């Protein structure tokens, strides 16, 4: 059956239209590099394409969070190293017994401690992108007040120096004997008693005696007291009695009195008298002198550390403590400080939970990393306390007790800044943050690898093969040209030409 000429022309025109549409699409693919502008154009692969893109979007979200966390963790690592360096150098320097005073009445160790105190206070105010890194969850609150304000106070707010001075007065008492009353009820009796029930001064912990002819009892009673009586004048040279005293910071010291037949040559010695009463009087005089000496050395140093604990160690439920006074030298209690009368050195988040949990980043569907920090964590607080105490005192060349008082402070700093079982250290915080950094880094590497694979899969589905498209386009153009030629030939056919 013959095909009508009009029908042939119609088919050819339709073929041209289809070819032009195909040509336009191929040219678009060449220009954009993509197979289709719509999901439908991807055919059976469209579902995979959507799923891969969703996974890739989620991965990119995790990677953005990781990038932000990495910046903060890197800064934490750097600043923690600086704090560790200051603490480590302070601990090392505290081992030196050098007592050369500068013109301001302090040693080089003290001057450097002051500078390190200011430095750590500044470091703990580090921020990144408008977020304070050592404020816990309160990222917009500057966590530490300026170092000079902490030490010196501002306006009506007392700083550490004032708090420490008030505590020193309360611990020494009005006679500088550490709140102990030394009396002789009779010529042969001696009593050493605490002056009341309160947290200040020396506390009687025990007594041990090898003095023959001397009876000893206590500590007993409320307030506690130790009673001695010289019952026979039989004390021998070299015999001794030791009074154990607990200090305000929880440490202890002993007052040892040694009997001598001749005149005493060293502190803590007493002369055996001609009578029981003479011996009792000499023991009393030697004990009185030792109380004053211990008060001016061990007790003052201990008092400063107790004041530092009262001032620096506080939380939401327990505000800083200060002596209930004036008067301070007869005070019997500590009271809660207020922000109106005392500098609260830490202004960040006050919480009892783990500081690391204060900041978290979700790095995977099932992995969240904690990297928070607070400036009032024990390791930072202890460092600030000890540096503050180190910078506190001044000495004079004529003070015979100056070096002993300085050494009492220095040796406590050595112990307090040394690693002790159960105590948090800057090293342990560094380890925590390093652990978080490691998890973040490994997860990022895994996401980068997975993301690259997903990207390749998406591109394989979405991207057109330029060489294949070019070949198809060339073939299509050839066929179009042939179609145009055919149509041109058909257009030239007439009945006359046919006959």
C-alpha cells in the first residue's frame, strides 16, 4: 500500500520536532554537565540520588559542627598548656629556699607568682567567636573578674587581701598566741586551753611527754585543754614534751619543749629549776615563747591558705566565707559573704555536674563529644588560690621569723600544686580535652571519606558523560540534516515531475 505524501511529510516534521527537543536537551547537558533538571529525568536512579543527597547533607551538617568544635578545642588545648606551664614553673620554683628580698619586701618567686596569677586569670577569660570557653554553659558571661580586683577588691567589695587579713587577725587572736590561753592555776600547775569553740587559731590535738615528775592530761573538755603539773623536781636533761596542734588549713605542727640543766640556747628549750614551781614557770615561759613563734610563722602561713579556701572555693549553694567581725581578733564564726561586700571571683556557670558536659557537639548519629570547661574547676581554683597566697605577704630584713614564715608558705605551695591521688590537676583536664579532640578528629576523617564516596555516587547518577553526549549530539545533527534534505526533496515533487 502506498503511503500518502502528506503523511510522510507529517512524520518527518514530527521527527524534526523530536530531534530538536533531544538536541536542546543534549546541549543543556553539555552546558550544565547534568543529565536532568528534575528528579524524574534520572529515571530509576532518582531514589538513590535523593537518599545519597540526604546522607550527604547530614554529613555536611556534622562536619560544620565539627569544624566549629575543632576551633574551640584547639584554643582550649593551647590555653590549657599555658596554664599547665605556669603551674609547673610555680611548683618547680617553690622548691628553692632562696630568700633574697626585692625592694618591695618580696622574693623573686613571689613577684613571678603575682604575674602568673594575673596571667591565668586572663587565660580563663579566653573567648572564641563570642563564646567564653571557661564559663560552662554560660558562654556569654565573662567567667573571671580582673586579677587585680580579685586581690585588692573594688569599692565596697573586699578582695582576697582583705579577707586574708581579717582571717589572720581571727587566727592569731588578740595576744598573737593562736587563740590559746596559757595560764598557771597554781605555782606547779600549767594549763593550755582553746579560748572557745570556733574555727580559728590552733586546735589542741594531743600531747606526749617524757618529763619525769610531770603529770599530763588532755586534751579534754569543752573547749579542749591540756593540764600539766610538776609533782616532783626530777626532770632530767634532754627529756621533752610535745604539743600537737592542728592548724586552720588542716595541716599540723608540733611545739617541742626540751629540758636543759643550764640556760637555754635554742628556741623550745627550758631550764630545769631549783624547785617544782621554778620548773613549771620555766616550762610556761618556753611554751609562751613558742606559741608566739609558731603563731608568727606556721599559723600565719596556714591562716592565709584557710582564707584562700574560704574566698575561692564556693558554689551556688555555698557562698564565699569571711570572718564575722569586726572585731576580728576575738571573732568566733565565719559568715556568708555577699556580692555587695565581697568580690565573687568566678562569674560563670555554677553547677555541680561534670564541667566537660557543659559543652557538647554531636559528631555522628550516635556520638556526642563533651568538651566544656569552667574556670572554677578544682585544678584552676587551686592554682589561683596558691598563687594568690604566694603573692600576699611582705617581709623585712629585721624580722627574725620572716624566712620561717616564708618557708611555711612556700612548702605548702609545693605540696598543693603537686599531683595527689584523687585531686583534679590541669594535666587531667588536658587529658580530657585531648580525648575529645581525638574522637572529633577520627570522626571527621571518617565523615570526609564517607562524604567523598557519597559525592562520587551522586555525581555518577547526576552528571552527564560529556563525550557520550557529544557523540549523541553529533549523530542527532547528522540525522536532522538528512531529514531536512528529505523534506526538501519532497517539497520539490509535483505531478508534472512525477509524470
